[in-house]
């Protein structure tokens, strides 16, 4: 059995962190919410979610939070996702495909540029009146 | 060494697999979750992780969904399909499985918003609920073995000891000896052939205490890393973890952790390529309370009878096989890596002037939120019992809290604003001990409590020295007499005299502290002893021999219509009356077992 060196220990730490970071209540740079109500799931939201998940995994990113929520109320435009960069208003994307999801991840989540072509609008409905 | 790549999952379900939740079927719930996740086709998105004790044992089995920190409680296998479909598939957290505080109308979804967790500060339990204790990679990801790397490559032994001294860390096993000073003493002690040993005391024997068990179960690597750092500081080459065999899960997980550490080369020869050698062996104790005493523990490791011996010489000079030995308890070791990683000054910034850092307590007894809590030193009893513990069940009045296990003392309700540290507890007649905290309400008889704890220590007395062997027996006889209504006022004088003698003259900590419950209850609840002796009454109706049971004929007839349940259940045939008539107790036949009182559904049986 080869001995573990200091460098290898750090490498293990780095690699292991990539799989467990979601357990910690840390600061996330961005949050992606895939809407997974019955309508969303029927329209293929699961594939969209997996597309985002693959992007996170592929790039070994530890500060993007991927989560799901229920129906967003606009069932005809599913699958939908909301991207929220820290300190910015959330942006809703509609009629998604895996390819669009990839593009949104690259340009908006990582690059900070809203992909207006797929966006429905900025902001959320009021919840307290 | 090749670095394994872990698959990324969208959700981690952190299922508590501490002993408490496991005995509530946590593993069955885990299996059901995995099955259901597969059935819903989510096995590539959701991962089920078993963790150590989460602490909120009262509400087990527990599960936390990450990310989101959504806290589910009192789960059953039946809840699993709905939970998986709603939360995991459709993204709708399930309200009915969340924790709802007794006084609130809506559940609290997020763990960190729940009062039980809010005031806690996690140092020794830093990884609780966040890692799989059987995976070394999880520990490493949470900065595990980082302090070891620092200690081995950037620090001298003196610097390590200095850092621990700066931190103000004191032994978490009971006596509160400064850890840095102990390490210095062992380091300075000469050893003819160079051998020095290091021991982790995991012989947690206090009834109602499970701090050390939880740490060993939830985060075994934190103890191993602490010991490795200690070994470098004092120059030890072999360590021992002494753990009770009654802790099967703790034993299993520490053995797995040791194997993994060896595989990774974090134990054994030339650790991290620094030329430092150290290994650890597990020794299982057979469950004798006295073996928690350091000299008895060392004798037990050597294969001799687990009996204490006079000190000095202290183990720091002559310990295992006559060699200098450093012995600290589980929680103390678990604190060490954080101190080295974050610095002694940081640790010393938490706590009070003389007691630094945090302390883990197991909160049990008459308390709403039974569980394991870690709080900064200096926190008041009120904060622990009411804010974290959620107060006393059934709206009953808080009467006292026993700290420090069977050899600690009872602190009365008047002292509820006492800040917790080593000195304040000792001053109040109790002690920190290893951190057991038994809460008592108005229905508790303090004489009976003293008798109960003394019966434990008397039973566990090894019998080597006369004051402890004979003294605790004589004290127990007196207490039993008082609870049976046969006590006299002279008994109290004798009891106090005996208590002081046993405390003074006993050989080891067991005898020296065994009289504490008696002395503190005499100090704070003397009136209860007097009532038992003079009035032959037990105000809390706990001492059954002093109770007089009677049946209210009116209630029995009007409400219960002479239901006859009491008569049928009376083993001594002391109840007279036919069905439909008011019943009566024949006091000459009554053996005061209290069964009639327990079975009457109409409150017709009275106890005076």
C-alpha cells in the first residue's frame, strides 16, 4: 500500500468536498430551481434537472445549488427553471431543453449574463400583501 | 494513492444512525428509502447517507434533507413512499413529518430554525449529521486530518503543547485537569526505553450519559486525529482506545475508522511521509463503572483486575506497564484537531474565564427535548433546560437537575440561572463530570433520588478500600430506612458524617464523589428528609411504603359505577366491594404497590 503524502491528502479532500458540499449551509454563488410539479415532470423536467446536474458534476463546481420546487403556475411553458444569482433578482426560463439548460448554465449561472432568448421575465410574484 | 471520484447527487438524505435512532428502526427506514427511491427512478439523483447521532434523540428516527436543511422527525417506514413522492420527486417538503414545537401552530421546516439546535455551538460535534462515520473521505472533506498534517509538518511538540495550553482546554471526563499541562507532564516524564503511551478513555458509565458514545459513533476519526496529534506532542508510539463493550455500534465504527486510517497511511509507520510512527488498539471494557477511573482503566488494559490504586504516582509518571501514560477522555480528544486547526486563541474566546470552549451534555429525565447538546461554557441552566430542552413535560414545575452523573450533585430550581462551568458547579456541590444532565420535576422525591444514585455507586464500588465499600453500604441502608418511614433524626447526622468520611477517605474518584447526591440533597432539600422522618410522608408520593391508598366512595360509585377494575388487579386481595358498589381498601392487607391507583380510570383512588 503506497503511503499517503500531504499532497495526496489535499487531493482527496478537494475531491471529497465536491460530493458533500451540498450538505453544508454555506454561501452559494447561484441557485438553480427546476420546477417539478406534475406538469413539469410530464414535460421533461427530470431531463433538464439531470442536464444541470451533469454540468455541476463535470465542472466540479461547489458553489452552485441545484434544487427543485413544485409547479410555477405556467404549465403550458414547462419545463421551467429559475436561476438566482446571489444578491440578484431571480430569472425564470421557459420551454427548456437539455441544450438550452447547458447554455443557461454556461452563460447565466457561470457568466452572469441572462439568456434573454429563453427568459420569461425577471422577479417573482408578490407573496405578502 | 489514487483519488476516487465520487458521483454527484442532487439530494443527500442524512439519516441519523446513532444508537437512539437505530433502536427506533433507522436502518429499516434507510432500506425503505432506498427501495422507494429506486422505484421512483431517482437512484441517480438522490443519495441516502447514514450519519451519527443528530442530538435530537427525543424526536427520532430523524432525517435531514440537504441541501435545504429540511428536518424530518418521528419517521416510520410507512411514511417513506409519500415522503419520496412528495419531497424528492415533486419538490414539495412534507409538513406533517416536520417538527412542530408544542406551543406553536405551524411546523418548523429548517433544522437551524428549531430552538433545540439554535443555541448550540458545535466544536466536538462539528461533523454531526454531516458525515458518514464509516467513510474517511467524508471526514477528510470536512477538514479532517488537516490539523494532523499541520502538527506533523509545521509544529514542534512544544508548539503543539503550547497551543493546547493557550486554548485552556480542560479534561472533559470529569475532573477538568488542564490538558496542556497533562501533556507537558507526560512529555517531561523520563521513560527508560523511550516507550510512552496514550489512552482514550471511552468507558462512559454514568446512567443517562451518552456523549462519548455519540462522538465515537458519529465522528470516530476526530478522536483518532486528536490522539495522533497528542502522540506527536508527548512522544508516544502506541495508543489505546478503551471503550465499553456495551457500545457495539461505537466499537464497530471505531474499528472501521482505524482500518481506514491504516489503509490511508494515517496510522502506522512514516505517517504522511514525516517519519512519525503511531498506532492505536481498541480495548473493550466489560462494563465495570470503576474502570472509568484512570488507574483502574490502566489495570484493565494490562489485563489485571479493574481496581484503582493510590496516586501518586500519577499515570503521567507511571502508567501502563510502568511507563508515562497520557489519558484523556473521548470528548477531550475530539476537541484537539479543531484547536490545532483554528488556534488555541480561537478556542479560548469561547466560554468563561476558567472554563474554555464548549461542553457536550446529554439532556435526559423530565425534559421535553431529550438529546445531546453542545453549548458554550458559561451558558445558564435555564437556557439549557428551557430554550434548548423545551422545558418540563406536562407543564410541571422544574425541581432540580442532577449534573455529573451518579457521583454529581442535585442543583435546585433556585439556582437555575447558574452559569455552567467547572468552578460554579463544584461550588454548588455538584460537578461537571462527563456531562450527564438529569432533569427532575415536582413529582420527583429527592430522598429517593439520592437513594437511587447511591445504590448505583454502591453496586459499582469495587470493594478495594473500606470507606467506599462499607461507607456507601451503610449510607444506602440509612437512606432505604428513611424511604420506608423507619428513619430517625439521628440518622441524618450519621448520614452526613458518613458522607464526609467516605468523601475524605476513599481511594479513588468513585468513593470520593459517591456521597455528592446525598450531600447536595441534604443541603438543598433537607425539609424533604425531615418530612419523611417526622411525618412519615413522601411529599412526591414516590416512596410507596409511606403512601396511604384509599378510595373515594362517592367518585367510585358515581363516576366509575363500582367498575371493579381495582379489585381484580389487586394482588394482595386488599380491596373489598362487589361490582356496582363503592370499593374500599383494607389497610391491614394493602402492600402499597400502587396498582389500584394506576388502573383507576376515574381518579377515585387517592394517595396521601
